[in-house]
C-alpha cells in the first residue's frame, strides 16, 4: 500500500495548489467579462492591480509571521485544513456578495486562507523518499496548472451563455468551494508528516506514518533512525532562530537568499504577467474575448503538460540543470513572442492570424519549459534545502517572494502593457538571462540526498552523521551520496 498512500497524501495536499491556480486564472478571466466590469464600476488599471494586492498582502504577512507557528505547533495537516476552510468562506462571500465592497472583502479573506495552505509543499517534501522527492513535490506544480485550467474552462462556459447575467462571473467564483471543502476534511485521513511527528516526540506515530507511506522494500527503521538522530542533533545544538541569527549562519544565509531569489523570479520570469493578465494579452491579439479565454485554456493545458514532464525526469536530470536550461529556453520564447507583434506594428497583429498563432505558440512553449523548471523545480528546491528546526519558517519567508513578485507585477504590468505593449516581453526575457547566470554560479545540485543530510551540500553539518559520531555509533553508509553532491555544479 505504501507508495500508493504516499501519492494519495501528496495529491490531496497538492490540491491546495489547485485553489491558488484557480484563483489566479479566475482573476484573469473575470477581467474580460463585461458583467463583472459593470458590477465593479469599470475598474481602472490601478484598481485591477489593487484587487490583486488586497489578496496578496495578507497572504505574505500571515505566511511569514503566523502560518509557520501554526505548522510547527499543531502540524502541517491542521494548517492545510484551516486554510482550506477559510478559502471556502472567501469563495462564498465573493460569489454571493450584493456589492463590490463584499467582493473586495472576499479577496482579503481569500488571501488569509492561502497563507495557511502553503504548509502543503513542505508536507509533501517531508513525506517523500529522497529518490522520488522531486516527483512528489512536482505534483504541486501540476495541481496549480490543473486549477488554472478548471477556472478557464468554467469561464469559457459561463461567458458563452449571456443569459446568466452576473452569474457569468459569480459561477466562476462559487465553484471555488468544491476542492477546498474536500481538502479541509480529507487531509485528516492521511498520515501527518513523519518528521513533524519525530520533532514532537511521537516516535510510534512517526513509525506508523512511515509504514503507511513506504513500500515493503524501503528500510523504514533506518529512515526513522536517521530522522531521530537529525532531530536530536538539532534539539541539542540549535534553536528556533531569528532572522538576524539566520543571516549570521553562512550556510543558512546562502540557502535563504537562493530560495528567495528562485521564488521571486518564479513570478518575474514572465509567468505571473501571463497568468494574471494573459487573457488581456490574447484579447489585444485576437480582438475576441471568447478566443482570448480559449487561448488561456490552451496555455493552461501546456503548462500542466510541462509540470507532468517534471515528475518524470526531475529526479534524474536534477534541479540545477532544469532551472538553468529552462531559463534560457524561456528567454528565447519571450523574445519571439514579443518580436512578432512589435515587428508588425503592435495592433496590426489582429489583422494577421498567422502571426498571432506563432506568438501564441511561443507563449505555449514558454510554459512547456516553465512547468518543469521555474515552476516545479523552484518548489522542490525551496522545500528540501532547509533543516527541520527552521524549515516552516524559512519556507514561509522564501515562498512569499512569489507573492511579493506577484504583488509588484499586479501593480506594474497593466500600466507596462498599456505603455510598452508587446515590448514588455523583452523585459522579461532579460530577467531570464539573469536567472540562468545566478543559478549556474550559486545553486548546487540537491537531487538524491535525504533531507537530514542536505545541510552538508551547503557547507553545513551532516546532522545524522554528527549525532551518531557524538554517540559513538557513526554510520557512513550514506556519506558517499552526499560526498558526490557536495559542491556539485553539474
């Protein structure tokens, strides 16, 4: 049963990302629905950006300062369940509100809920074996794309039926309640993170969890012993660190900075602009809201396929190569996507169906590369590089750089696209070159190493080995794997 239950638990946790992807495309979709514009009083570019901001700000604040405490004190499952329940409330408020103030309030509540579901990728990483950790956490990116696709398909159906009136956009909002309702309840039927259980001295529960999550071929007792030794070393030699203390530790500082960089450029690479405002870009190219939404759906399918590619080969090719080559390929596609309409004089692209199709193809190929690289690999690296005693805290901080990037772009991109039009693509292409350079020089490879031993790759202490040597029971069985990865730049 082991591996099956691991995938069930990971998919259930991954559904938390469905609502994040769903909302991202929901916002993009409603922007081109006339009934929503009328209801909101025809919002300006600044107001549209602010609607994204009022959702993102509470997510950032709570995910950094509150959610990690909830995760560490009461467990990963409770955090996911709580966040999911709050999202259900937010969706109902937005769908049923009689005025635009209620819609704004629903966006704020939605942001509160999102802060707590970020426990999910940490949970997935902590439940996975080292050999398939990339594949398991890669599910997180697939479910994002799946949520975005569901939202777009519902939007296409709703907008094609004018008789729905305001329910063209209300229907899109209210369907958000389904999946978080499933997660809020269902997450209690899968095991808690074995590493969290050991951290709280629930050794037998951790053993039971590992037995449920592993196959008969896996050495559960050895894995449990490794986790116990690593946690024991942390309790005897470390504490919950302040941000200032994290920056004093060279190894942790390196990891936090690289994780913040990866998460920021997960958005700044061009992904956020196309997800949140892609329908407007397609509308400018095709002059048809129905075609724009259809192109958005195609984009979502391609992104999901890209994420599926990640779970097949990311544990073989590695995180660093995926990020490096992904950035370069995305750069080329953005240049093509911008050069075609710019070469035709911007608005003239609506008169050239072939050119518009090539532009869409370039954007789709961008997302085919983004899925396994700056989509899935960013989350994989973020959730695996931090030690247990600060994992929830530092994953919370670094992952919110995605929302910080989203917040900045939600304010800047509408105006940028109005002023620069398709030349905006060249700006994002430049960012991708910078991303490739940073990854090449500052990110070591992390595939195939257990969470308990990954510190050594970043110049830290192998906590399992250190504790065993301290107790006189040194075991170098796994040291070969770590030695092969340490200082790796391949």
